[in-house]
């Protein structure tokens, strides 16, 4: 009996992070230089977007990347932080088709995680944004596909707010004054449940190339 109790207690003794199992939800923890952020990704409503993000997680493509942008809302508290691979060509995977909020039913509410993209709708790769406060303007509207929400923050919202409040003065155009003076390193991205499905592609960033 004592042996059984010891086995049951083992995951907690070795520091494992238990997660609540939810159908269609994949949990990921981002260990950053500012603290840990835990995400619940909704693969039931945004399957392609979650699958794309998990390729970056399972391949280790987010390890050593950064949160580089803090876009604070004007006239009200909130905004978003953006992080990921930036423009690093060694880490990028093919872009994922846009899953608009009008199709998924997921919206840019407080705590949302959304894929960043370029001007073209189907151009998201390995950059993402975490939202503080609601940003309905980022949702799909008419011909504007908006941005793809694919989950929510379930832990570490204080870390997100802390990064959002950090000094930011660089950048140009739409990012003017939003580039963090000291970007925050994403040390690692850890899958907390499910089975990893790495791409098997070469990892040139690990070789210092």
C-alpha cells in the first residue's frame, strides 16, 4: 500500500505540472525569462492553427526565441505582446491557412492567444500574440479576415501584463514605439499533454548556422 501511494505521489515529487484534461484542448507552457505562461489551445475549433503552433513546440523551434513587441492600447488598459521566431529563416515552416474568428467562434477576448501574420490572410508562421483585455478590432469583419485566435491563457497572466508594461521605444510603421527595448527570451515551450509530432526537419538554428 505504501508503495502504491509512493507511485501516485511521484509526479508531484519530480516537479511535473498536472493539467486538467479537456477534449480538444492541448496545454503548453512557455518558460520565459520573465516567468511561466500556460496556454490552453483549442484544437476542436481551430485545428489547423493549433497543429501549426504545435509543430513549432514539438520541434523546439520556439526555444531561445523572444517576446519582442508590446503593443499597448491607447486610452485604455490592455493591448498585446508578440513573440516567436521573428524573421529567423532557419526556424520558419510553411504558412498556415487563416482560420478566421467568424468561422471558429473564438474571439480576441482578454487572455486570448492569436497568430500574427503578414498582410496576406494565409501568411501566419511562427509568431503569435497574447492579449490583455478585449480587442474586437482584431476579429474578422466583412472582407477583413482578421487574425486567428486559437486558445487562451490559463496561467501566468501576471507575466503577460509585466511584459506588456516593459519599456518599448523601437520599431517603425505599425510597430512604431512597440519594439521592446529588452526583448524577453522564451527559454522553452513545453507540451503538457498529448503526444509530440515533430516534423523531422533539420534544425540549423541548433548548429549556430
